[in-house]
C-alpha cells in the first residue's frame, strides 16, 4: 500500500465515531493540527499511530461489559466468576487467567501512553513560540494520567494477590479492578476511589524533596499545598501507633526504601549531622538517588512515580517473605486498603 492510500484511510477512519473522551479528542486534534501546520516530519507517523489507537479504542468500546453474564459465553465469565478467579489466582499464571477485555485494556493504556509520548517528543522539537500556552502541560498531564491508571491496576492486583489481605477486601479490590478495565477506553472521569489515589501521585510529583532531618516535615507541608485529596491527607496525617504505615509513608515521600533511609540516618549519626541535602544522599546512595529529584524538573517524569512504587513494592515483598523489619506494604497499598474498608463500611 502506498503512502497516499494510507493517508486517505487515516482520514476516513477519523470521520468515524470516536472512541476517545472529549478531553483526549481535543488534545489530539490540537497537537496534530500544530504538527501539520509546522510541517513536522513526524506528522504522518503519528497520524497512522492515531488510527491504530482509534481502532483499538473502538474494539474496547464494542467489547461486552465485564459487569454482565452472557448465557452464550462458554467460559461463563460474569462479574462474580471473574472476582472469584482473581481472588483465588496463583500469581504465576496471572496473565493467563485475565479476562480478554482486561488484556485489551492494558494494551490500550500502553499504546495510548506511547502515542502521547511520541507526540510530546515531536512537539518538543518545534519552536517554543509556536506552541500554544498550556499545551505542553496538558499533554504531560494526560501522559501522567495514563501511567497512573496502569499503576492503579497494578496496585489493585498487588492487593488481590497479597496472602495477608482478608477475603472481603480482596473481593472489593477485584470489583474496583473490573470497573477500571470496563471503563478503559473513555475514562472521561475517574471514580472517587481512583481519583483519590491519583491525587496522591499528582501531589507527590509536585514535591521538591529536601531530605533535611529525614522526618519528612518539609515534604509533608508541600503535599498539603499540592491539592491532594483531603481524605488521603487525613489518612496519612491521622496519629497512629502503627509504625509500619509511618515508615511506608516516609518511603513514599523520599522515594527511598526503609533500608536506604536507615543508611542515611546511620550516616547522619556517625557524622553528627542534624540535616542533610542532595549531596549527602548522592554520596551515601550513589545508585539510588533520582536525578533530577522529584519535582526539580519542569514537569516531573511520571515514570519516576512508577519506578518508585515498583522498588518499594519489591522491597516490601522481600521483607514479608524473609521476616525482615520494615513496612510490608507500600504507602499506596495501605491507602487502598483503607479506602476499601471505607467502601464496605461508609459510616
């Protein structure tokens, strides 16, 4: 197929009913019009990528809802059966047991984030004076949103697969996960459950870590100013005798593990230091300190949030499996469990 016929097909595809939310449709149209106007060499590549993204989004829209049981489904995968399967799942066969729509949803999230990152790179190559005010920030926010949605799904799966979580909470997590898969294409608005968790990551991206006394006071004040959801703040600020939650929250604030924070505190005691900065952290933990730190770049890379969660989760699993001191859940997992309990008992 020659290039001109490919382009014609793309234009025809864009005339079909859109599977995108109004917010995403506006963003893509504005970005593509800008790239076309500036004769960007990436225009046709992104145009074809958008066609593929639309096709996958349309397929998701047409896919049967996971909230219904269909009599002619040979697997009889209604919502109750899916929840039971997820809660009894052997982690080693996770990908093999997911519903088909869940597999498509995860592929859609990845394709969408990759497409938006391609547009971001193409826009970055343009003359800054030609880019409408606020467009880059809006594009960055949408990329962050997609990575956070993927992370939300991972977070719920982690709760479901955790052997220490009670059955009713696992079932509640599975139900919320089904909601996320079912809304994967449009997602004009997130439910309150997802919005609260997402607000924590959005607020964390705004924090400029100072380290200081390693108590997290400065970072916590920034979190308060970053418009994090009040329910989330109340949970982490509420006095508790559970040291595990406090340690997990410190890990979250500093993007360091419990063990790394202990190393820094030991260094402070050895050198008789009351406060430390980035220079000391890079000296003591040369392979761990993020460069640039969270909040120091113009727009914090959402991949840092993702990497931070993965590192903290991996270490929490190690502590749990080897009976080592320190938090056995991440701060986000503690928050999800709190929100799930609230869903079950609204009073």
